């Protein structure tokens, strides 16, 4: 289970906010240390995507923190994006040692110890992390998911290319219960405030977004960290709701809508839906890496987030890329489905295998955008993909 049997979702919201805030602090330290190093300084996974010491350090910190704070220790159920494979063969000892050093410097030992006494976890936290600890913690992020009970879903550094470029990235932590995401927290350490320039790092800013039930809110990262420290009470979700500014999506007409797109061209609009639509291609856009796009929709800086392809042969979306953001958008008054209008099913393992792409909107535009996507997909199929920005017939 994700926590003790008496853990309410309010308690888990408190712990998730703290975990993401502490992890954001680690990611900021890594980015500052390696600023300007470029992609060549980092390792590549089997799919050629980059992975950094920040990914590993954040995942280890959150696994350990939640294991202690919930009192379940090694029985924590967590599905993380990263694993220990690249660090186990001895070829990346320098990176492994850096992860150990980051944890020993930035893990919230005092906070974890206080929560440990409350939760009654055994044998943790440790006084110091070691290389075997890092391997073990990464291996504990391998939950297979499914429909039974609760499990956490973690993307330690979403938008790794943005992280490397010193631009936008996010730390996303969600909770799935019986196949549905019920709680989400996103840390966006480089994100500016409402209306700011998302194409670059916002110095000294950063935001934390959270959503549970019908409540969604946002708080500046620095303020969140200050409230996490010292003798701040734990388990008090009411205090967080008071501290966070309430999020609410912004209604608008389609002609005035702003669309979120990925900064990386390869991550945009898998079926080239937007260029084939006069309605969608005319929209203003905000381009940035990571699931911070969900935060922009939830706070009204954007109105539409379209991701992936609607065709059956497209690769399904990863749970960790979307699980943290969905509860935030829904609680802010938005709507989220796949590109065919079907509910998102988070109970089928590590991927959204029964869904095709993602559409998150302010709610009022959702039906209209789904209809436009359906028309574009139909036209692309009927003409073999040769259509280019065709005007929809009334």
C-alpha cells in the first residue's frame, strides 16, 4: 500500500507537498552545479533519452522520504521513471558518488526523523546514505501499478532536456487509487509567476502546484520550503490549503485560446493535428518542457494542452508524465481525456495503453477541441495524410 491503513488523503497530500519541495531543492543544486555543461555531460538510457544525477537523486530522496513518513519502509508502492541499471555496472561510479553526496547534503534528515517518530518506521532514516542505498532505493521504484489499492507515481525530472538547457522542468508526484489519479503535486523550480516568460529560467522564482478532490492551489517554491522547515506541523492539509493560492482555469472562446506545446519538436503533436486545423493552428501558444503545462492550464495562463497521437500505432503515454498533472487540472475546473474523448485509464500498468494521446483543457473548450481533432484525424485517414490545414466544412 502507499501508506498506513489510516493514512487519509489529506495526510498524503501534506507528505507529497513536502517531498516535492525538498526534491526541488536538490534539483536546483544539481542544475546550478552543472549549468552550461550540455547534454554531452550526461548519460543516455536505452531509448537515447538523457538521464542526470538529478533524476537519480530526486527519485531516491522521494522514495526514502515517503517510506519513512508513511511508516511502510520498503513496502512503499511507487512507480518511478528511473531505475538502477545504469549505475550498477561500475561504469558510472562518479555519477553514483555524486548522487550519494547530494542525498547526504540535501536529504531532510531532521524532518524525516520527526515524521519517523510519528509514523513508527523501523530502521530509517539512516544517518548517512551509501552507494548500496542509492541502488536499493532506485530498485524500489519499480511498482507495476494496476487497479488494486494505492500506489505513488513519480517522474523525478520531467523535461530532462529543459533541465539540461537551464530552462523549464518539473518534479511530478501523483497518487493512483483503484486505477484513477486522485492526488497530484508538481514542483516547477524554474517557472515564472502568472504571465511570465516560460522560455527561460525565472531566477529566484519557481512554483509548487497541488490538487486533491475539488481543491487545487499553487505556492511559490521558496515559501513552500520555508513552511516545510523547522517545527511546522505535519499532516495538516488545511494549513497548506490556506497557504496556497487557489487555482482556477480561465474560460475563453476558442479564437482567444492559448495552447501549451512542448519546447522539443519531437515531443509535439504526434499526428500533426494542429497544422491540419485552421482553428488550432491560429491559436497562440506557450512552448515549454515538462508537465508544468498542466500548471499553466490550471492557473489560466493557457487553456489547452494537447499531447501525443490519436492513431492506434502511436506509442502510449507513460503514467508518470501525466498522473501528477491530471488531479490539478480537474480540481481547478478543467477537463482531461484522451484525444478521442475517452477517460484516462491509469490502472493498466506503466502505460496508458487503452488511450491515445492526452487532451487537457479549461473544460469549456473541451468538446469543441475534441470535435476538431476527430475531424482532422478523419481527413488525414481519408486522404492518406496529404491534407494540409484544410478548412472544416460547416
